[in-house]
């Protein structure tokens, strides 16, 4: 048992607390940082779990990245991919739908593709979700011009 961020060895209680709150093995220092991030940005727990799932798969992603217009749950700048986690997917209103469309438009104008993933997908199918994102990244990489 060690922290996935700094590789510090975790005690039982530190491990248990981290797994109960985040579903990821983190030391007390990194748990505190995530709590602050959640409070500032209302980051969904599933975004944290997906971020670390992608990190484990070797993807260099950014959690709560500011794109100049809004904070994106997860950004993978190498392939210009923004990932938003829908936590209230079942309660979509027309106002939220138009806001989502406008946010996607701003991302496209900046050359980024935005995908929205329902939180329940990450909660129940994390590995499959990571694998699908890896496939999306391959497709995006093929379309990016090398400068």
C-alpha cells in the first residue's frame, strides 16, 4: 500500500480513509489537496477515479484544467481531449443542454474535442471506460498534424 502520487508507504488507517473517500490510494498530504480541489471546483469523485485510472494506463492528464473559459474535469492536452463527468445525467434540462453545447463549441474553437461521460459508467466500468478513452486518444492522435 503506497500513495499513487508520491509512492509514500501508507498505514492502514491512511489507506482505508483514502479508499473510502476517493477510491484511490493516497497519502494524507495528497488527500488534503484533493479535498481542497473538490471544494474549489466541485470535482466529482468519479473524475478523480478516472484521472488515476488514466494515469495508471500511462496517460498524462490534467485534473481540473482551466481552458481560459471554464474548468475542465480532465484534460489530455497531447491529443486535445477534454473530458467532463456528468454527475446529474438523469436530470438534464434544456438550459443545461444549451450550456453544454456552448461549452463544447468553445472547446472546438480552441481545437479541443469534449466528451461527456456519465458518472455511473466510471463507478461501475472504470477499466472499460479507460480503455475506450485510450481508443479515442488513438483516433485523435491519427488526426493531429505533426508540426
